[in-house]
C-alpha cells in the first residue's frame, strides 16, 4: 500500500460513531489527477483511500481522522457523514468523462480493503456500506450503476434485496420506506433514483415500477432488521 498524506482532514466529532464506509468514484480523467486534487489544500477534499484501476491502493488520511469526502450529506439522521464514515475513492472517469465498468483488479483490491476495515473498526458487514449517491442523492451519482454491489453482497460485503412474490409495497409508501432505510427524501425522485442506481440499476428512471417497489420493500426489511 502506498501512502500519500493529504493535508485535508481534521478530528472526528467525538459524539458520532464511526459506522459506515462511503464509496465514491473520482470523476476525473485519470488517477494521477484525482490524487493531486485529493492532496491539494485549496481543493479542501480528501478521502481515506484511493484505489487505481490497476488495483494500486493509496492511503491519504488515517482512519482515525475525519477525511473530507462526503460534503453536504445525510443518512439516518446524521448530517456529519465525514465523522461517521471512512471514505474510499475508486479511480474512474465518472459520468462526466466517460463512465466505465470497474476493472476486476480494482474491485479485488477494494474487497480486501473493505474486509480489513470491517475487522479493524468492528463494523456491521451488511449495513456499513453506502454510496456517495445514497447520502447526497440530490448532488451525486457515484459510484454509479456499474458498481458491482450485488457481487460484493454475495461475498458477505453488504446486502442485496431478496424479492418474493408478496414483497411488493404500495406506491404510496415509497417515501416512508426510503426514509426508513436512511435516505434524505427532501427530493423524493432523486432519493428513489439513488436507490435504483444501487439496488435496481436496470431502471434509472426515478419512477417506482413494480420491481423497484419490490426491491424497496426487501431492502427496508433487511436494513431495519
């Protein structure tokens, strides 16, 4: 693992428990540009780790410190998600510069890192993972619909909806279910789109089709169990 210290961090809020890992894509043309920005004091942005497409892992901020990766965000009542989480950036051009699938070497390196963090920080391996778009649905899309959430869940890293024939929920309950899971529903359509981007990437409409409703009910049950 490489270490390239970023000056962009401070102390975590002591009253907020470290419970989450937030996954991002860099959204820049290449990994070098992203690393430069994450270490630029004028940019005022950072993450604890960055993983290049070839699987190279770089640590920028110690896990005990508060990296500046979440921005204005919310999850389950928490608005200081930087204090509540560890941030990991995956080098990827993102939707602006030619979004593409994450290479196996990058995902394999991520899986090992996630397992190590969970063991070190004693996190819940099912419920600790969040997309940047989950916590900031009105602003962010990353890590996006190509991120292999289902693959990770199959290896015990995160959860994936198990849809039964009777799991469809009424359309009128969408907002209450999104809120129960943890989403900020100030912009309900964007919150639903963030949910779809993660749990039903085949439909990025922001509209609750029957499959989205079924998955929404399933995730609510799993997350709130």
